[in-house]
C-alpha cells in the first residue's frame, strides 16, 4: 500500500455521492461493495457493462468516454464527494482525475494505474490527486505476504505490519493440538485469535465451544510471529520459502520479483520475449532471467525448476498460467501461486489444485473501497471475494463499547481481533478494556459493516 495524503474534513462517510469511471472488474467490484450505502454514478463506454451493473444494483449509469470533460459533466460529476477512475487504461484515469479537480473540486479523487512511474510522480507531489492505487504493487505485495506464511491462502497486514490477517485451509495431517478440539482447550498460538470458521457456505464467529475440523477454512488475526506459528502448525511439512521461480516478465512479474528480492528470497524469472528478458535482466540484476517459454520439459529438467520451493505464474493469459502451473506440478513444484485475470479462471485454478490465486483487479478494488468507508477507517481487507471484511477503525469516545471489558461486549456479528493503542498492537483477552481512541482490527460480514461502524 502506498501512502495517502488525506485532507481533513473531506470524508463525509455514509451517504456520499460516489462517481466511478470504469465498469470493468475493478469498477463492478467497487459498486458491489458500496452501492448499498452511497449514491453512485458509473460511466463506461461499453453499454453491455453498464447494463449488467444497472440490472444488479440500484445505481445510475452513463454511457460515454471517461476522458471527456463533456461526458463527465453530463453524467453529473459536479457535487461528487468521491471520484474513482478505475478503467484499464492509465491515460483515461489520469485525464478523468484531472477533470474531476475542475468539475468536482471538493471531491476526493482516486485513480487506478498499472504503471509504477505514475505512483512515483504522485509521491513526489507532481500529480494533483489524493490517491494513486497501483495494481502491480498491490499484487506484488499480496503475493509477497503469502510467500511469507506457510499454508496461507490469503494474508494482509495492518497497523504498519504489527497485525496480520491470514486465511488458512485446514488440510489433513496438520493442526495438531488445535483441530478437533474445543477452542478453549486448543493450543492457540500466543497473540492470536480465530476470527472465523468458514465451513462451506456458512461462517461462524467462534466461541470457546466451537471446533475446527479438517476441511474448514479459518481466518486468524494475530502478530506476524503468531501467523507464522499458525502456518507451521497447520502445514508442518512446509518450510520457509527461500527460492522462487516467476513465470512472466511483464510489469506484474517484475513487481513480484522485485518485492521478493527485497525479502532476500532467491528469484529466477522466465520470459519468452528476448528483448523483454534482456530489459528485465538489466532492471533486476539480482534476478536470474531465462529467455524461455517455461513450457519445455527439457528446460524445466535442465534448470531443475521442479526443485524450487514455489512457482508464481504471472503471464497475461490465464490459460498459459494454468498450463504452466500444471506442468510445474508434474515436474515437482509443490507450492503454486497464479495470477487470475478472469473470475472464471479462479475456479479452474482451484479445481486444478493451484494453491493460491491472486486477482490484481480484486486487490486494487479492495484498496480503493476504503475511501468510501467511515472516515475513521484506516484500512480494510476483503476476504472470500467481498463476503467478509476486516476493518482498521478508530473507536469513538461515545461508543457503547468504550469502557467495557471484552468478555462483556455484545457480539453483533463482529469480532475484534486486535487493538492498536498509542501506536502499539495489543491482542486483547477477556479482562482487557477498550478505550476511546483505540484502533480496533475487527472482522465481520461485508453486509454488516455499516452496523459495526455505527457501534464503534
């Protein structure tokens, strides 16, 4: 996540007018998350996309070019509280953001980009925008976090890295001391809490009598050390990842490789285009780059690709990623991560036993959505698509929860997994008391977010 320059008093919270340029996967994910709480207008050039959104959600739509000042004016950008430009074209988003400054000067303006150069310009103060979300960086960071925790399906960090949220699949052979025991008797790692047990389509906010079974998916909130300990318990056969192969040297593949090198992980990268491979090698001197397709069994055997601890498939084509992942499995790679471009591909990957999938559009939308949340929201993470959310929220002095010990707090479909007080993360127990001004890391169903925000 890149830093934000928030301006005091510009986040009116629920009931905002949100103007979205782009009705693709990012735009539709944003609409899905926000339509119930805000007045929304969505602009796109493709009528079919707008029809699909209008059919599902009660939002206004306008067909036209988002880079046209005339289109934005006619669509009603004036008076917007939040403008989001999230098409797949950086130039359209930049122009829409520039026009938003003119036509909706009081709005918070957020754009999506796939080019880290625009992020650098924004950080230098040379782009007049409130926030720039880079799909490449968000994807790379998401993968780097997963690599750092054994058995993690998804993970995110809060409170400057002091708190980690991790999704685990409970597989046979793991979970000794935790699985099949009531949670009050289980050997739960210190400084952590089971926030949710997901079993099929049902979700439980667990109490002491609840039991984790093999086949469940669980969400854990804890310290980074506790998250790693959970990984070791649930997947004792896995070791720390120190060697990774990245398939694909495009912008996403390069961003992933760079993020992993910064974690002191040895990275090899496979890129079929000769010129691109040369450029990657020059830009990333600590990465060993191969000019190869990655589909040649002789190459895989000769370079011992199968002995790598993890392989990441970051090519632009889902079918190629799927085939390469299957081939890598055949040659011995045990841990596979695939970039997902189309939603249907995620189900195909999961059915083919790809361990982790990351959708760049999903992680981008997740980062953007928080700007339409309560102004006290520092960060949020979406889990299981947008079924559940984790919020980093500052507690109001007049909240009914302030002054209460945790064991006496009403549940109301949410669980507080951590508290940040005076900049330090605390993992509360039953006798701890919530104070005014505390930041709480809270897990809840997405539909329950407004209730949680009001209560806290």
